[in-house]
């Protein structure tokens, strides 16, 4: 059984906003460990915090993501942390065990640079995970400079992956089709490209129940998981204002990883919209409590502009929540017909879809049933078994 060195440096100093790639790593590596596979993790302080929170027990080598700071003063600092990690990892290379396989968990250059060097030095097989495809910076929500940097970073990484990786694993979605086209155009042979799936902890989701409810802790109409510019942060207020006209007092809870939400929250308070922000006291909910919290909502409000796969959508479907989301390429192949697909990025139609599903019991039950059926095929146990055979 081949040993694995995982490279997960994209968290920098920040370990609170848990995203899809680190979750996939944790769920797969946890099952690999149960099968006796030897593994080691190269990561940053934020990656260590995140993985320890998730319950990761792998041995780790931790690379600094800053020369002096212990936390990120602002979001753009993350780019500086990538540069620091890309330089300082070499001083920790001697601590890394000899391994058969290198797996880069993301296409961030702070993952790619160590993989290139270690592959050249040791001859280990390199598998590169790619989760999403950066869109045109002019069309992407959020800061234009940040968008330009991330676009150019990914373009640099794709060139190195196409030239040097033994395999690229990409999501089996329409968005994955675009990634494949880009890699093929860069000269990567199609035989080195594998399609992968993400998954959910189906048994835990099915076993949980909503947290204890009371007059001071009522159900919410909708929940949004992950609040960031590319996940629809700036769609929240205009859509919910329209929802209020169609269905007054419809409530929304914002939860999960958040970034740049402070100004939006201030505007929500100024407008007195029935939207609340849920942040756990310790910054993290154990899996069972997280799923129970999701089940307190009636629907998933998912106005994301970009997705690599959409784990939160699958979790919500398994939890029995109908999903309203934009008709993103990532969703079409995974969840065909199982959610309310709104034309991108029509906020008025999104608001009407939310109100319609909450007002129509038959439509609600139809989407609820389709979502449960669709999500049932994406269990982490099956995903990890397929990955293990491909390593």
C-alpha cells in the first residue's frame, strides 16, 4: 500500500473558514488511515487548526505562513502568507518522511511549489487535485485586484500541473469539463486526467435531529451556508428585500465560513431585514450539531456565483431541505432536476423561487424527495474507496 504525503498550505494562518478541499482531504485521509495507509500532512498553522478541529490525527509538519503575525490582519494578507510558505517550507523539508505519492489538495501555488521540488528530488508520483476553475476577473464578484491575482495564480499552477503532475484529479462536473479543456490545451495527456467526486457523511446527517427548539429559538425559513463574495454575499440583501415583498417576515440565517460580511451585516441591521447571523461560541460546530442546525431551516438559500462541486448543497439535500440556487455548471451534472435552478444571476427570479417553494407544499415535497434521492449516491465511504484504488 503506497504511502502518501498530503500538501495543504492554502489555509495560511486562518483555520476557521472550512471549505470543500480541506473537507475532502479530511474525509478521504480518515478512511485511508482506517485501512492502514501510511500518511503525513504538510500544512500551515491555519491548516493545522482546521484539521485538528475536524478531528484529523495524521502526523503533521507545520510550515510558517508569516514571519511575525499569528493571525491574518486582513483577507489580502493571505497572498503574502502563500509567498512566505512557498519560501519557508524548504527549511522543514528534512522533517518530511520519504513517500510514494504526493497529493496537492489545491492548485494554490503554495501547494504546487513544494510538490514540484519534492517530485524532482524523490521521484514520487504527484497527484494534483483541482476543485474549481477561476472565471474572468472582470465578471467575478468581489475585489477586482484579488480576482486578477487568483486568476493568474491558477493559470500559473495549471501550466505546472499539465507539464509535471502524474495525474490531475478534477470534479466530474461541467465546470470540470472546462478545467480538462484548459489542461489539454496546455499539453496534458487525457490519460493523466481523472474525474473525482465529493461526498457527504450520509449516516451522520440521517441520524441527527434539529436542535431543541423554543419560542426564543424558532425554526428559520432559510439558511445560507458559507458567506463570501463568490458565494453570493452581495446577493443577500437585494434578494431578501424582494422576498419580503412576496412573502413578508420570511427569515434567513447566515452561517458557516464568512468573509467580508461586516458591511453587509450593517446594512441588514439598518434595513431591519429578518436575517440573523449564527456564529458558534467556539467558532466551530461538531458535525452532528452542524447538521442539526441545518435541519432547523426549511430550505437552503444558495446564491453562490462559483462552485467546484457544492458539498453544502448535497448536505442540505440529505438533510431534507429543498435547495434554491443559481444554475451553475458545477450543479447541472451532479444535481440534475433535484433543486430549484435559477438562471444566473437573476435576483428577482431567485426571490420568486424562494417564495414559491415556501408557499407550495407540493413543490416543497417534490424537491425534498428528489434531493434526498440524489444526495444518497454521494457517501464519503464509496468516494474514498474509489480514490484509494486510483492512488
